[in-house]
C-alpha cells in the first residue's frame, strides 16, 4: 500500500477457477500421501469440482454439504482452461499438480447438477477407477433437428442431460428438484413425447438411484438390460462384464460412496 492509499482500503485476492482447481488438488494430494484418501477418492473429488467449475451450478461456499446448490449459472471455466493452466505450473508451489494434470482433461463441460456430474464421472471413468469406461458421452448437448423434427417438439432447444451416440442415440434425463407439481409432470411428459417422436430411447433417473452404491448398480443393470434388448448383446456385454467383475464393482462402490458423501468437506482432509 503506497503513501497515498486510503488506510481503509482492503486488498482482496481471489483465485482464478483454474488456480482453485489446483489448490484443491494440493489438498487432496496431501490427504492421499497421508493415507486419508485413496487415489480413486482423490481423483473423484477433484473431478467433481472440475465438473462444477465447468458447469452451470455451484455449491454454496458456506455450507457446501447441506445447502442447496445455485443453478443456471455461467460456467466459471472450461476443461481447456483447467488443462492449459495446470500444464504450465512447475516448482514447489505446484504441489498436487500431477493430480490436477491427470484430472483436468477428464472433466466434461456442461453439467447442470451434482447428479449429472455423478453420472458423467461414473459412466466415463475407466473400470479400475470405478467407471464403465463409456466413450463419446455428451453432456447437455443440444440435439440438431431437421425442420420437420423441430416442428414436432413442444419447445426448443431440446437438450438431454446426457446423450450416448454409440447406443442408438440413447438419452438420459435426471428428474431432480420437486416433481410433484402439475407443471413439472407436464414438462416431463412433454420431453418424453419429444424423444419418442425422434425415435430416441430415453431413461430417467431420480434421487432414489443415488441412495446407495447398490441402488446405482441396479439402475445400471436396468440401463444395460434395455440396451441389450434394443441393440443386442454385442452392445451391452462389455459393460455388463464390468458390472459383474468383483474388482470393478468394489472400485465403483468406492467411487459412488465418495461422490455421494455428505459428511466430509473435500477441502478439509
């Protein structure tokens, strides 16, 4: 502060989103080195934060575990922002940067809720890290429609929570928030009709599917049963084998338990 500065002036430093991503990586890396977290858990927590930074929701900074999230926000960063920033960091001040560099390219942009983030991480992570290893999953990707198709829709754009191009264009919609109001029922029905008109299979999820790792496994088995009926065993079998593998199942349950934990603040390990 110079001689001409107002003594009441306060200097406030705010981390950039990419810097905060690396800061959390440092915290999680220290916890992993101390044996308080496994690598799978540290990766899961950092990925979830990356999805939040690159998504349209944010946890309440004062009560991240108990307060409602803030929704319909502009993303704070992109996965490229995180990747580029982390790649440039060197030296002792960049502790945990290896974890940050590992996770940044695996963050998907566009998540609109914690539930969508969990779906994204579990469905795309490799089996040894608790996932199904699905390629080409799209998150909140607006469907490109012909004029004839667009004329059939209730409203546009039509943007599924997740889309699976390799599974016959399957879409996943998570039913979050309050779904006991007539307007919400109407919205749910309208979207289901729209997907039907496009010939797209759709699967819905709710909070019940996240109640436990076993509940999420049951959802995955129903998902793959539908894939098998629609596309045949060749499409479902690779993922079914992952579900049936005891080691992959143990990793998946550890991943899901970490992502649904509401007791531990990721910043305080």
